[in-house]
């Protein structure tokens, strides 16, 4: 075994971002089965993660701006529901992780760790109750913005309104 392969085999390997949940909602893909079809489409699935020696994946809940401002939380919940569907369909192969310790426990049990992250604050529709609800559903992180300035935080790809965060953002 090469030195690189040895390091890989003896490490916890994280994949830091995938938009798979969007694909599951839009295309009704089965995450537990090897993907087929268009080679230009993301083919992240459980068999490939296992073959690649990946122990944990952070699943992004990304809401397209077409759902902002009134339907962002609903669209996020559709993706979170798809995430939980995977957990229910493959309980012997996957588990919800919120912390590094969770990942270590799941890896020791031979299970793939699934972490949930909200990609962009649009999903909470300026409501901290929605943010708390996403956390209760398993989200362990949220980026403040994605590609546009929101009502409470500036995006690096948009015109600044708040010089960073406003009071609500803080």
C-alpha cells in the first residue's frame, strides 16, 4: 500500500459539500443505489462514498433565489425531508452526525456520517424560529449568505448594504 493510501485508510475522510439533496428533490434519485444517467450530473451516492473510503459528507440545503422571500423555508424543508428519508431508508449504513464525535462513533460502527448544513440565510426567511427548527431537524451549521445580500448580511458577490452584518445578523 502506498503512503497516501495508508494515510487515507487510517483517517476519517470528510467530503465538505454536496448539492445531492437538491437532486433528490428534483429527480427522485435513490441515494442508496449507484447513480446512472447523464455523466455531467453530480453522481454522489452511498455506494461511491463507500468505495472511495469517505466516512462523512456535509449535505448542503441550498435554496434557489426563485423561492425567496416567501417559499425559501418550504424549499429547504423539502431537502431536509429528503435527507431524513435517506436516514430512514438506510439506517444500518448511515447516521445523522452533528459533531466530530458523532462521526467517530458512526465510523467505528461501520456507518456513513451525514451532516446537514443550510447554505445561505435566505432559507430562514429572517425568522430565528425557523433557524432553531432547522437545528432540531439536524442542521449543525449555516452559511450566512450564498450569492446575494440578504436583509441582514452582505454577500461578497453583491452590493453591500450593511457593511457586513446588521443588528439582526449579529
